[in-house]
C-alpha cells in the first residue's frame, strides 16, 4: 500500500452518518441564532465537515460541505425555511462557506488517508517482523514450508489487490534466505560430524597401531631367537620360525604405515624439507629394500642431469620403499623390477614398473597394497605431488610418482 493508492470506497452508512452529523449541527445552531452572530454559527459547519472527512473520507465530507451550505441557507438565512436569498451578499457567504468546507474536507481526507497508509504500513512491518522471527527459529525446510503456506494463505485472504510487488518479493526473499540458512546449517553440521568422525578414526588408528608395534617387535625377536635358544631346530621348525619372524616384521611395518597414515591425515606431521639429489633418495630406498629385492633383477635408469629436489628425505624414502616392496611382492622370483626418472621444467617423474600379473580390473584394489598405496598418496599429497598407476601393454604394473619442481637455491660463490 502506498500514499497514491485509493482506499476502500465509503459505504452508504458513512454518507448517512455524515448527513446526520450536519443535521445535528443545524439543530444545535438553531437555538443559538438569537444569542450569536450568524457568522459565528456558520463556523460550526466546517467543524462537522472536517470531522466527517477524518472519520468517513472524502465522499461523505464533500456531501457534508454542500449539505452544510444548504442547511445554513434553509434554517439561518432570511427568509427562513426556504432556499430563497433576500440579500445577494449571502451568496458570497455561501461561496466562502462552501470553499472553506471543501478545503477542510480535502485536507482532512488527505490526513485520514496518510493515517491509514501509516497504519497499514505498520501492520505490514509487524507481519514481516513476525514472519522473519518465525523463520529465524525454523530448523528445517518443513517448518519453513509450513510458515510460507500460512503466510501466503493470509495474504491471499486479504482484499488488497493494490499490494505492491515489492512486498511480495520481500516475503519471497525471506523464505529463500531462510532456506539458504537451513541448508548452510545442515552442511556445516554434516562437515562437523564428518570432521569429528575422521578425527576419531585417526585417533583410533594411531592408538591401535602404536599399541601393536611393541608386541609385534617382541614376537619377531622371539621368533629370531628360537634357533639360538637350544639345539638346532629341525628344518621344518626352522622354516616355521623364520616365517613367523617374517610375518611379524611385515605386520610391524603395516602397523607403522597405519600410524604414519593416521598422523598424515590428522596434519600432525610437519615436513622436514631439504634440497637433495634424486640419486641420493633413490639410493637410500634401494638400500633399505635390498632384502625384498634380492631375488629379482633390478634395472635402475637415472639420467645424469636430474635437478635437485626439495622434499622430506625420510618420508620420500618411505614412498619409494613401499612402491619397491609392492613390486617385489607381486613379481615372481627372478622377475624384472625397473626404476627410472625423468624431469621437465616443472615436474619430476619417478617410474617403478614390474613384470608381475599387472593391476586388477578397474574398481578393484591390488591385494595387500591398499594401506601402502594410501600412505604413498598421503605423503605425495603433502609434497604437492600425485601417484598414477597403469598396466603397460607388455604386462606388469607401472606406478609413476609426480613431484612438482621449484627452482633450486643459488649456491654462494667461494670467497677464497
């Protein structure tokens, strides 16, 4: 609703009440005719016109203005009880009275209109406030839909065809904002629950792997000391003792990987980066995995112009060791395991391939390699790198480490 929109038209009852008010003023002024001057009695009629304009609107006020002139002429101007005028000067009086009455009616009607507009605006503001307060307390889309249904039903029931589109748009904006708020709250709650679940999972994994390492180390030591505890064991028993030691050490390595993976995913490990030649990192990994690679043929191809890389040497050695151990585990005895490297201006590639059965069909993880590869991917992600895997046409599996390269620091010149 705005100041230029018309109000509801006055009813017949309003016109009758306005006319009755003018008649009452005429009845009140009749006994005063002998005691007051005629001009003073005429001033009573603009009062009732102004009252009718404020109370009933412009139409009844205009009727009151003309009726006031007519009754004033009929009851108070000589000759009485007739509309005839004996003195032409009264025509000027009638004109002034009518002009004053009409002006009063117009000003009072505008005042009433502005009052009604203000009251209507206050009503709409109060309703908007109540709707906004209800929406702010809504915790689900179902509650918002119920509030919207009730609000729209109330708006449809109101006989206000001139309601501006901006008011309807305001309601729709409130509903849309409430839906967005609920959606963001749901997303935030879901993220919080997922983060809490991830934190709990990492804590459980870290605790479990830490508690497993001590008994596994003890088990491996006991299995290794069996041949030394007494007379030499029979070949079959010695083989079993060696298998126990090997599996205990393997399980110990898995527990260590599990602990490191939990620490990496929780962000509690800080990379200790250093600038190192690629040959040094690869050599340390080959030396650490010498036992696993002893029964296989090894082919290492490292170009002489490889740049230095900035990385955490301990963690990167773990990456290469896990990939080499995985290749040795899936390659038959005497099979070929190849390690090569290449570099561009922005990336270093380390490729480890084997001659084993190759990768399983898409959608299936390599048997026994899930934890090791997860740790490799987590370490590479901490370095800003990635791991890709494929099966070459000539068979086997190929894992490629992608590491970003940054310009190496300039070494200071000797100041001899």
